[in-house]
C-alpha cells in the first residue's frame, strides 16, 4: 500500500498503509495516524513532490487539529541508566 501511495501520490492510501503497520496500529489511534502522516508530508514536502497536491490541505488540517498529543517515550523504550546505576546493578549480582 505504501508503494502504491508513493507512486500515485494518494495521501489517504498512505495514511491507511501507516495505520496497517502492526506497531503503529497497536499504539496510535486512527486520528493520531492521520495527523502524524499530515505532519510528515508537510515537514518533508520538498522531498515528496508526488504529494504536492495534498500539502496545503494537510497544513490546514494541522492548523485546525483537535487531536490530543501525548508526552511519552514510546512503547518499547528502556529507561536510560547512569554509569553509577549500572555499577550498582553489576555489584548486586556478584
């Protein structure tokens, strides 16, 4: 779907392709995916000429967005530990 969307410049098909990714679909709502794809094509417009006809509509949707964003680190991110914490953990196992 993503290849067909890229070849045709069909933004709706691109949104559906992203939504069908199992990791994206498990974490994001359809509204979040729609906004994320709009953000991507607006931010990368110079590199995505096939979507040129959809960029202004995407900008308008972003300017009027009601999708709530979440401040989080992602689904599979580990907490960064300091060198001291790693040393303590190593010492606890010996």
